[in-house]
């Protein structure tokens, strides 16, 4: 026989669909305010910092070596612990392709 408390729990409305629709509405509202990021040119405010961090660091040999090392670490962890391996491989690919990812994502102002 089914208890009354069990029936009450079965009839309780689920908030999963309400949460998903609220998240979708917020994402649509924020997407309308997105603007593409453009790299600063020489003479702009913050160009020197951008040049050192992005051009010489992330897009340079340091970023490439760091990306390859993270990729190899992720592959080695993939066989022993898949929950560490997959995010590490994804992060390594993002590090290697960081300049194109930065320019394609929108930045909310």
C-alpha cells in the first residue's frame, strides 16, 4: 500500500523545467548586450600589457609549450582518471587556440 507522504511527494511540482526556462530567458537577455572583443592596436591604452600577456605569452612559445604539456598530462591522466583527463585536454586545447577563442566569444559590457 502506498503511504500518503509518498503520494504527496509524487504530486509535488518539479522546478527543473522552471529553472531551465528562467536560465534561457536570462541568457537571451544577456546575449543581446554582447559585443565582440577587438584586440587593441599599438598606442591604445593597455596595448603593452596585451602584447606581453597575449602576443608573447599565450600565442608565443610559452603558451604553446604549456598547451602541449597540459595536453600530454591530460592524455596520461585519461587512462587512470577520466574525470581529470578530459577537462585537462579541453583546457589544453583552449590554451593553444586562445587567441581565436578570445576574438570569437562576445564580451558583455
